[in-house]
């Protein structure tokens, strides 16, 4: 456990740096938004592009790996949504936000830097195999649930096709056949941008948390946090270990991906539809704060 904490604490230490900088007035919300935009639009796409273009990808599609993660995600979403509706009385969009908050991991700001820091570059391929389809699946599902039959598939497709992470994935796939022909200075530039993704993301997360706070109180955000930090990784571990065929060395990656706190996309969804904003922000803040301990525990279990 102490070894796991030694890995997790520096990651969340950078989150604390961003949090303290915002609270102390050193950095304002505009600067934090700019830093987050740099991570989403430039640094992370470069990291994904480089990994997919030059990494050793599996010869066959890892359907068991994907199934383990996303079946668990769906079950977690369902449990949290039903709990929010029947135990806490949420309705409509707010119920979708509750389920989304419990199921969607903070892959960019927490998952990528922590998993690569814990497992090294060998984790890059299985990690980005999840990143590659995590956003399209979760955002499409959330939008369809909110808008129901009135959802425009063309609009959803257009938004996903222009998302920087999706563009980074597409560029990595397209460049892969000619990656060895590209000049070294270009790769060095991309690698420098990629290296900035993790620390910048963590500081940006801290700034965001200082802004969001715990606006919705504790009861429902606590239930959502329990689903996110405990139920989701437990289901992934069980499915990947006992149900679906998953390479043994990939199981810890999927579990830690699921063990990440709630992602900011839940907050963005709530802002878009003007419902459940306080709930989403509280779930993000609370789950991120508690993830310092829970992710260290999961890391000790799966990597021990």
C-alpha cells in the first residue's frame, strides 16, 4: 500500500498545486481553462498520435478487454441512475447526469498520467485502446439518453468527428504505415508536446476543482462516488478475470482506468442541458478527493 501511495501521491500532488494556485489567486479560472484547452486540444492528441503511430498494437481486436470494461461501465451507470431516481428523487436530465458521473472516468486529467506513471510505457497501448472508444461511447450514450428520440445522430457524429482526441486517434492510425519515414525532428517535437500532457492536465484538474466545489451537498454525490470508485473497478476486475478473455497484464490497466474519479465531461453535459450542474460538479470534486486513497488501494491490489 505504501508503494502504491508513493506512486499516487505525486499525481494528486500536482492536482493540489493547481487547487492551491487557484485558491491563492495565483491563477484565475481563465488561465485554468486555457491550460485545460491546451491539454485537450494539443498535448493529449499528440500523446495519443505518437502512441498509436509507433506503439506495438495487438494483432486482433481486443473484444474481451473492451467488453470487460464497457459492460461494467453500463452496469455502473444503470445502478447509479436507478439509485438517483428511486432513492433521491432525481428526474430527467439530472438522472442521466448521475449515471454518467458514476460511469465516466476522468481519463485525460487523472487516468493517463497515473496509469503511465504506475506501469510505464508498456501500459500505453492497452490504455489508449480504451481511450480510443471511451469518449465516443459515453458521450453518445449520454446525449441519446438526454435527447431521446429527438437526438440527431448526424449532430453527434459531427461533434465526435471534430473532437481533438478523436482527431489524434485518427491521425495516429493514418500515420502508422509511414511513421518510420517521418523525420526525427518532427517526432521530437511531438514527443515534447506529449510529455507536457500529464503535468498540465493534473494542474488544470486542480484549478477546475477549486472552481466546482461541493455545491450539491454530500448524500447523492457520495453514492455516485461509491459507484465510481468501488463498484466500477470491482465489476471490471471480475469480468476481466472470470468472464471475458483478457491478457493478464492488461487487467490492471482496465481496473485502474475504471478506478479513476468522475470525469469533467459529466459537468460539461450538465452545463449544456442546464440540469444537474451542482450534482455533477460535486461528484467530480468528491470522487477526485477520495481517489487519492481508493486508487492507491486498487493499485496495491492489482499490481501487488
